[in-house]
């Protein structure tokens, strides 16, 4: 039987002592567990392990598994499956261990080769961006973890998340890819969108674009979280085809690489404005014509 996370102190092994693994390992240490071993490939991972997990021996991955009751796999999504299989082929896994991965894109399926050895598998994905520094520990408090676990293992998953300061949110196995796509669209695309805006303001001659745009972006995000599509404002939501046409002319002249992104986001904004009743479909025709991708990337009339 696997050890209970809430009833005993566990020996933790961290495979992938990067930004996520080192911080979560430290959070588990602060909760009373002991990180006994860690592995990291890059110089930065080794530095983080020494800083945040000072008591951990730096070992190869299979030796980390051999030293631990709970193994935390904090590696890139595309390498996780191969790592689990490779450790299974070397016979590293043993019955009674807990294995946790932090990938948002994967559920329990990727851990099946370990589970075949009697290992308790958990998918615990912290919904936060990490810097790999100690301040991340404070930011973990109250953060949602996307959790996938078998029903009989939910108590263990919940205990671990709570010990790290997070809040468990249950995600079905089949929904993990969609769950992760939603988070990537929100967080990763937001960074791209903000930096696109900053670049365009610099091209327009604004010397301190971050100072100018920060209050607007903060208000827009707050309104979106509070009010959903009712927070939509601006020329697309109003159906101002002429203004959007002028935007596209300027982008074609001064920032042609931004045209495609502007058109795609404006078209999706128009769709949401129509669906939510912010923009009448009858009034949207001229706008949608301007946002036709073929027309938008050609010379504007």
C-alpha cells in the first residue's frame, strides 16, 4: 500500500529541478517532508536544486527514484512519457511509491508504465507561472492545482496539494488536453498580446508604453474576469468598420507581421460580441467584410 501523504513524512525525489520542480520540492520540504534526492540537467537546474533543496543529493534519475517514497516529475510535456517508460525499463519503480507529474497536458495515462509496478499515480498541475525563486512559494498560496487521480487516491492528491499551499480542482482524465489548451491560451497568448501592444506603441513613438498601458490592461483583465463578454469594448464590439479599416492600413504599413494576429483576434472578438448580444448581427456585416483575411492582408480601400 502507498504511504499516506497526510499521515507520514515522505522522502521526496525531484526529477527535473527546474523552475517548477525546485519550488514544489521546497514547498513539500516546508510542509515537513524531506527532499532526499534531485536530478537536473542544466547548470541552472543544479543551481536551483542547491539553493532551494540544499539537503538533496544530486543523482541520476533512476537513483532518485530508488531513494524516494514520492517522486516528483517536473519535466517538459514531450519528454515525460519517455522518462516514465525508460525508468520502467530499468526496473526503477517499486510498489508502494507515489509518482506525481506536474504537466498540465497529461493525465494519468502517461504514468501507466509506473502504475504497472504498483506505483500510485497522480497528476498535480499548479496553475501558475514560476520564476524558480523563493518568492514563488508565497505565490503558491491559494493557487489552483489541476488534479487528476483515481477515486481511491483523491485523498492523497488533496493532502499533497493542500500541504503545498494550493487548492485542488478535479480535472477528468479525458479533459486534460482541453484544460491545458485553455490555460495556454489565457496565459501564454496574453503575454504575446501584451508585448504586441507594447511594440506597436513604441513604433507609434510612445516612450514609456508599459506605463501607459498598464492601467488599461489591468482594468480590462479585471472586468473580463468579473463580467465576461459584457466587458467587451472598443471598435470591434461597437461594429466600427471604418476604424478597424484604418487600423489595418496602419498595421500593413508599419507592422505587417502583426496583421494576421490583429485580424484573428478581432474576428473572434466580433463573434463573441455577436453571440453575447453586444453587437447586432445586422450591424456586423461591414465589419466582418473588413476582417475577411484575404481582404485584410491586401491593400485596404
